[in-house]
């Protein structure tokens, strides 16, 4: 598999920002994910070739960094914080409501490919727990009603 010219140029740009181009490994994975929505084994190997590291080195970084998706995800990835502040302020109700209204468990994707639901540790939004991130957007003070309203924003 080959990466697109746009992906290669974006990775090379990231590499130019580091003294050791291998340090751009995580940025290369982010570039691939931005273009493809997730990072397949083949795309990861192709990115490793551009960066000049082995696929095994690239895999180690991808496994460590939990925002790199190694299997297909929905158009919008919901990450619900399950850390202590959110746990104390209504995490369980938010979790149960998300699971039942989406009809999926953690790690699942809705049948229409709209949402993937994942747990995540602290989002740094602790004073507004329970909190979640949808794509790049942060949402806090979650209640079942607020979750319903938020989900309608994402088509
Ligand atoms: S504990 Fe949930 S955002 Fe920090």
C-alpha cells in the first residue's frame, strides 16, 4: 500500500520539525488517521517507511497512544471519561444513557457508522463532569437530556 502524496508531504513536514525524524512517529500516525479515519496495518507500515523506522517501532507507538485507532471507527468518536471526578458526578448514568441510546457497548460502532463509543481517562474537564469528547469537541455537565441534544449536532 502507498500513502497519498498529501499524506507523504504532511509526514515529511512533521519530520522537518524534529532533529531526529524518528521523533515524528506519532505525528505520522496522526496524519494517516486524519486522512483515513483510522490506521490499518498496511498504512502504518507505509508511514513507517516514510519516517524511516520499522513497522514494529511504529506499532509500539500506536499501541501506547490510545487516540490512534487501529480499526475502523464511526464518523464521530465519542470518548466518555471514566476517571474519578466524572465517576463521582454521574458517569454511570451518562454511560448507561449513551450505550442504550446508541445501542452499542464500549468499543462498538453504530450500525449507520455515525458513532463509535470509547472510554477514556481524564479529559481535563473535571470541573464539568461527567464529561465526554466527540471528535475534537469537549462536552461537560452531561445529563441524559443534554447527551440527547449533543448527539443531534453530529450527523
Ligand atoms: S475526571 Fe473526567 S474529565 Fe477529569
